[in-house]
């Protein structure tokens, strides 16, 4: 029986040493990987919240006819500054304003510098849903109005259909 115990000790001791010496670094690596995921998750959450706030600021600027804020929180490559200012002015003259604050339906981070925000709002008694790309420009989140799309629009990009 004593010989059997010696064999067990000879087998168990190296297994224990192997597990101890190779298991600890694995746990340290695992914790580093998980903490990195938590950091990127929290930065992703922060980016999404900032992008959503940008959308709220945009709608509030339209509602209050505040062109300076509108200019800070949005960009539109298709329109000159004068056209954007006149469009905002005409919206107020014609009463084409959202009837209540927008509802954010979903937000999704795409890369380090873009968040896609899906918004619902009521305009002229009709619910409308838009998809706004919010991009990071000079460390500020800004709505890219030139690439905003109504929900359900299909865009072909590099032969890939995106809905």
C-alpha cells in the first residue's frame, strides 16, 4: 500500500505543480481580457449615450429655431449654410415641426467613430422613423444629415444591400 501512495504522490505532485504554474498566468490573462472587454463596453455605452444626446439636441434646436446649436450638432454636405438656415426658417413659418420630442428606438455603434441611431417622431400627425448616422468629428458627436435615411430604405454599398 505504501508503494501505491508513493505512485500517487509522484503523479499528483507534478500535476499540481503543472496546474499551479501554468494555471495562474492563464487566469491573469483571462482577467486582463475580460477587463479590456469591460472597458471597451463602457466606452461603447458612453459613445452611444453621447450620440443619442446629440440627436435630442438636434431636435431641440429645430424646435427652438436655434441655428447655432443646429450647426454644432449636425452636418449636411449637400446643403450650404444659407440653405440650411432658410430651411429651418421655412419649417417654423410653415409649422412643420415635430409635435413631441423624438423617441430613440435603437442605437448601434459602428466602429470607433460612428453610431447609428434609429428615431421615431410625429410630424404633421404622422409617425415617421428615420435612421441617423452620428459621427465623431473633432471629439464631438455630430449627426450626418446627408446620409440620414427613412426606415426601410435600401442602400447598395459595395454590392451589399443594407436595410
